[in-house]
């Protein structure tokens, strides 16, 4: 009876630590879009359209992100990943996420690997077909932005992998508790 009482106390404590709030689904694509905005992916894409139309030049580089803004994005990720979770799990997820500097470095490095399409100016006769130039520029922008999005999704997926493992552990512990493997005697009656 004393052992059962101790097990019940442990199970009750464990249930409190695990909480009952559902684990929220983390939108990796949305997180990648936040990094895109911060790094200026749209500006590079827009410059491709302008260069093709002959009204600007193609920007081939991305901007260095402000570390404080990347840290704010990391905090958003943490808040989203741990919404309604008990403190111990939030801390575990926080420790599993890389810091803002590592996220910024990974995102910047990934985007530097994305080839920027070469666009040629419209030429003398090209100016006679502005709609075609606009379409070609938009196609170059779409190709670049799709490749950038794919690269940043990989960055976010890699950056949140440790947090995902922590959340999977939470789900497994909750499932075990729900199946009665660690349930207090009072909850199995």
C-alpha cells in the first residue's frame, strides 16, 4: 500500500508537470516567411522584375539581418511551440532551440546558396514588348522566391528539430499517463 501511495504521488506530480493543453502545430512555412521578410528576399525578387523591364538593376545579395529581430523571431517560435505548455517543457524547448545568432547565420548562409536568376536587360527591341518583359521578370522572381522559401524551410526545420524531439517526448509521456501506465489509483477507478 505504501508503494502504491508513492506511485500515486509520483503519477500525480508527473501529470501536473505534463499539463493537459494540446501541443500546437508549428507552421514551418510561416516561420520561413518571417525569415524571408527579414532577409529581404522580396526585394531581390522585385529587383529581378525591374531589371528585366529595364527600369532597375538586379540585386544579387541579401541583407544581413538585425540580430535583435532574429532573436524576436526565435521568441515567436518558442511561444508558438510552447503555447499552453508547463514551465519545464517550455524550458526544455527553449534549450533545444538554437540562439538567434545561429538562426541568422544558418538563414543567411542558406540564402547565399540560392542562385539568383540572371536577367538580361530588355535591349532596344525589348522595350516594344513591355508585357512580355514583365512576365519574364515575374517568372524569375517566382523562381528565386520559391528556391529561397525551400532553403529557409530547411533552416527552420533543422533549427526546430531539437524542440520537436522535446515535444514528441511530451506527447509520449502524456500518452503513457493516459493509458494508465503511470496513472494514480484514483484516476483508474
